[in-house]
């Protein structure tokens, strides 16, 4: 566990149509496991999901900007003991300055970037402690527990397909992938109201569009195959034992993509024609069923 005693803990993260929602969402799952008074310091960016913080029962602090001085002010004002960063715009030097304030520090990492924090948190399926020089914490998957299933029953062939490229899908992959899919697949696209491309998605015929679903685990289990970004969505797919194809849609997904490729899960570097035979589908079913989770963290 990250903290054995009660502390004042501050998460520094953001969400927007460009950044996405993943940082805040995984931080909320982690926050529920920690002891103490928990604050989230965030900016009011376009199409953010800051409302989830207070809905989760935590304190929300709005920052004017991403400066050191602004965050320092909050840390001193709230008497913060522990700062947890989950932000690609915060670098080694910024972390070093915060650490100098005599607070405990930790940072999420998805790319094996250098960090000045006391602890690095790698919540990914590819996490390798040997690639860091400081203490590393690998938590159990920071996802909705409803994703986890003990058993999964499959059909012989693919009929129902779910497309999920995150809450904001800034590159509009949900729309662009459609022309590469077999015509006989029954397609559902799931996204959120933070997606700027919803208007365009609503014009597409013969698909089902779901916006702001409150039960993603159920959607995964209802479909024979899901097409996703190489992100936290892959952890959710493996937990639910749902056959999936991942597509590299952002640079920060490179390590996840490489891991999935190594484990022989269908992983694409770019959008392209997708076709899966019955034999390939059965092989994919076996891979998701036989995937072994790392036993580490709490």
C-alpha cells in the first residue's frame, strides 16, 4: 500500500478532449484505496470530467495554471503530506521542486520516463521494476471491479462488435475505423459527451451509438469482439476475458502496444482492413482466457 497511515494526499491530474479522461479515472480508483483526506488539483480545461472528483467523495481544487508556484500554494495551504502526479506535462525538474517542499511524492508512469519522485507508480500490464532506479509500486488493475469475470462463454464466430477509443477519441478513430470492418458485423460505438465528434458519429447509419455509459463492463461482456486503443482499455478487455484488437492511437501507448504484440494479441500500428477467420477468433479466445495477471501491489 502507498500509505500505511492517514495523510493529506493531493493528486495532480487533468482531463480534457485532448488529454482524455484516463488519468482522472484511474486516480479515482487509486484514491479509494488510500487512507486520509484526499484532494485533486485540476485545471478547468475544455470538456473535462472534474465533476467525477466530487461525485467520488473527494475534494476538488481548481488551479489557475500548471505552474510550480500555483501548486506550491495549494500544498502549503492544505498542509499536504503526499503529492501524486499523473500528468505528462509535469517533468523531472517540476517533480524535483515539489519534492524540495519536504512532501512525499509519487508519479504515475506509462513510458519509462525519468522521475524525481520517491515512488513511481506503473499501473500497466507491461510494468517492469528493473527499468527504474527508485521504488516502484505496481498496483492491482485500477479499473472497475465489475470487469473481472471468472468464466466467459463464447460464440463460434463474430457477430456483435464494440468500438471503444476512450472518452474523448481526439483522432476520431471510432468513425475512421468503420470503413475497414466487415459489413456483416453488428457495430456499437461507445464514447462520452467529451467527444467532439459525436455529431458526426450520429450521422452514421446501421450502427448503435452509446454516449456516457454507466456500465462499460456490461457492454464488454455483451460483445463478441471489441476494437480499442492500446490503453487501459486493454486491461479492461483482459479482465473481462473479451477478445479484442488494439490499435496504437497515441505515443504514450507504445509500451502497451509492444507488450500486447509480444503476447500475440492482434495489435495494429494504424487503421487498416480487419478480417478475422473462425480459427483466428478461437485462438484469440484462448489467449484472453489464458492470460495470467501479475501478482503485485494492493
